[in-house]
C-alpha cells in the first residue's frame, strides 16, 4: 500500500466459479465475492478530467471477474494472487489489496464468511 496514494475500490464483486479442493466444488461451483482496492496517483486524471490517466473501474471489474472464472484451482489464495496480478497489470496501479470471500465454503460449523486477503505492489 502506498500511504500517500489515492485509491479506487470495488467491493462485493460476485463471481460464479469452480474453485476448491472438493470434487463437488469443482463440479458444481459456487459464488466467490471479491473486494479489490488499487492505489494510484489520480492527480493528473483529476486535473485533466482524463479517464486514460487513471483506472477505469468498469474495465477493472470485468478483468477481475474474468480472472476468477478461468482455470480452476484448489486455493482461494491462488485466486487472490491471480487477481492481484491482473490489477497490477493496469499501468496506473502502484499496489493492490485483494480479498477473496468464499461464503459457501464447506465448513461443518455455522459461519458468515471465509476470506483471504493479500497485498501486492508493482515491481
């Protein structure tokens, strides 16, 4: 995270995908809920009122959803890392924080949510 940078956040992006260790998770899929924040310097975009100088949050949302849907994996940590890579692929992004929620995780106890949060920075 860049403490002096601006941020754009998408919260609660809902994506149906087939990740998980158990066969029924991979076969039937489930909903994953994604929160992503990107840090950037938006001063130039704001002063010029120029979308090309910032991150288009609609394009970010679509790219994140596409990343969640592709290539089944076992771990939501892997999904989170994949999303971070997508977010960092936007040229204006300095760093990102990604949370992948798995509200229907196969846990034998009552719970509201299971999630993994990661933070990554550009090189």
